[in-house]
């Protein structure tokens, strides 16, 4: 592995409810990035991050693991944390060391208590975050319901920028909401341009409206243009998102499937594009006498 400059490093903690899919997401990240040649599974006890014998026996994470991923000339240090509340101290240590967080949400189970606890930890440590909804390959998973619940809880900061294209309950592609363009999967890590299906258009309009409204909220100039019906360019949207994600005023929402490693390349690119490097983050600490974060 080459030596990276500080601005080429991303320290990212994975958070979420117990069993939400953080460890399997790490497997998909490692596979898509070329760090491994096969994806391990929790049931086979051969995942990268759950290497401890007790973790393999119990089939869930007990300690935090650090997995380096190389992507787009950057090094992403992934901190895979336990999801169960018994190990909250382990999770908080990882959060205090990270520069940003990905909150993993099950598309089937939806927003859970662990999701809310993860959000609260990010607030406590002033951590930039994005949401990643998994299990889009499962028939009864719903990206739309997850986005609706998140918006109800956290407001206009929620900015979905991908929409699944599903056929017969399976994830076959996605719509890039920023570009307003469709992509269809033709293999693991491979995709091609496609027309946006008619059945996606109604929800796409809702998601794009939510994204553009989140962008418009960031300045009076953008708000005026938004109400005037002007379109924002792709470059403008991404530029605003990068600044506001680091400020915590926009929280992107992506989606995919860990099992088929779909959507993972987009997630890795978003981490590099929107999350801060260590030199952009202030040192976080705690006053042990008052338990105040500074």
C-alpha cells in the first residue's frame, strides 16, 4: 500500500443497529475495491472484520475493527463497530476517533433504535454523516419508507441522491438523482446507462425535490433560484453537498445490496467526494470531570 497524504485519507466509522449489515458491507467494500477476491459471510465465519473466535461463535461484532480500503487515489480507513448496546463504549471510542460516519440502515427493518442512537452519537461528536440503506435485493425492503421515516425524524437535512430500480423484487439498477440519469447493473462493479423506467418517475420527482430543497436551504441565493424554478447544475449540487455534508447540514442517503455488492462503488466514491480528511477536522476530546465534548 502506498503512502498517502493527509488530504487523501478518510477515517470513517460504520454505525447502526445490531444486525443491520455493517460487517457484510465491509466485505462488499473490500471486494469491490479489489482488497479481497471473495466476499466472506457471517454464517461462514470468514469475514475480515469479525476475526475473533468469540465474534465468529456469536456471529456479531464485539470489538471495533479497522479495515483499510483504497479507492479513487484515496485511503479509506473503515471502522466497523459493534451494533449491540452492550458494547456502546467500544462504539463511542470509534466515533471519537473518526472524521465521519456512515449509518447503515436495513431496508427491510427500517429505522431502528440503533439508527437513532447512531445519529445521537454523531450529534454528540459533531460528526458528518451519510445514510446507507442496504437489502435492496430483498423483496419487501423499501427505500421510500426509510427515506420518509428519516425525513420525519430529522427534517430537510435528509438528501436522497440515489433511487433503486427494482424488477420482481430485485435490485437491477439505480437512478442517480443528482444527474437525473439511470444505470443498470450488468455484473458486479459494472453498470451501463439506461432509460429511467416510468414506474420510477413519480418517486424520483419526490426524491429530487427533497435533494434540491436541501441544497436550496444552504443559501439565500440558491433559495431564490429554487423558487424561481431554476435548475442547479451537477457541479453546483456536488459542490454544495461537499461543503454542507462536512458541516452536517446535509445528510446524503444512498442504497444498495451487500450480497451482490451493488451500490457499494457509489458509496465509496461518495465517501471520498463528500467526507473530510483528518486535516479538515478539529481534534475532538472530552472533559472527564464534566463529560463535555470539546
